[in-house]
C-alpha cells in the first residue's frame, strides 16, 4: 500500500509542475512577467527492519515545497511610445492604485490618463505623481529625471516635471504577486528602499523600450516533457502496485 501513496505524491507534484509551466507559457508575451520555478522536498521516512546498523529507511514520496519567482531581466523590446520605459537592472517602478495602495511592477508600459497623469495600463498612478502638460512629449533620463517638450509660440520649451523613484528589496522573491503585473510588499521581502535610478545598486531607466517576459518557451517545453514523463512513470508504479495487490489477494483463493 505504501507504494500507492508514494507514487500518488509524485503524480500530484508533477501535476502542479505542469500547471505552473502552463502559467509561464501563457505569460510568455506579458510585459515584465517573471517566470516561476518549483522546489521539491522528500517526505517523511519510515524505518524498516531492526534498529541499529541493519536499519533501513523507506521514503514516502515528494511534494512541492515552494514556488519561487525568477527576477532575472527579460528581453529589451523597442517601443515608439514616449511613455514606455524599462529598468535596466534591479528595482521596481512604484505605483499607487485607485484605492491608495502602494504596489510595485517591472512593467514600464505606461500611458497618460485624461488629466495627463502617468499611469499603468490599468490606471494605477506612477509614483511620485507625474503629470504631462497638454501636448507635451516626455523626455526621460537614465537617472529617472522626467521633462516634457511643450510647444509654445512656434518653439519647443523643455519643462522639468519630476523624477522617478525605483524601489528595491532585500528579497524580491518574497513579493506577493497580485495580478496585473503588480507585486505587493511582504515582511519576507524586507524593507523597501526608494532610490534614484542608477544609485545604490538600482538599475537605470531606458525610454522608448519595455521589458519583455523572461520566459524561455523552449526551456518550458523541455520542463513540460520531463514533468509529463514523471507523471506517467508514477502512474505506472501505481499500476504495478495494484497488480501486485491483485496477485496477493488471489493467493487467498
């Protein structure tokens, strides 16, 4: 009977792996998406036979111990929009939702709302508040400085309108994903540090570009095949254990 439960744990673990791979592949084209990887651990061991030097231990299977997010930088994708930008290095853009909650994102595919404020595609305000003058074109420096070229009386005047801040965490893998390419700070992520881009280890800002997903589809396909084979092998173990039980039951007839 032990083999049935042990093999079932392998099937469960590989099923979760397939589900995670499906999510990674589904977001292969999502701006700023960070792939997720599984970690495994073996389960409790049971001692078989006598104690001492002749003792043997048999494990009871496996389980997924954690899902961790890989924050390696994705591909740089060129853009024609002056509101698009990416962080070349570590750090997160800081945004504030309509409800007033502060969240963090790697997705720099921004836009302006009806009032000229710089927002995410879902309407969260980029912090600190950046308001683009009517008819102005954004000019974003690598240090996060933001200006706007505003047409005035046949000329163009450059007006300074703010400076971006980049947030960093001691342990970004512990951030909580809340959907919409946004993350929420958690105690496990450590204290948030808000810095000027390019200082204290934060990345610089590049305009007219966005960060693509860091999902490698070929790698995910290989992982999917491996998980599928593992699932099939675990099911074969259950089948073999069932046949052995049938044989044992038949001996009593």
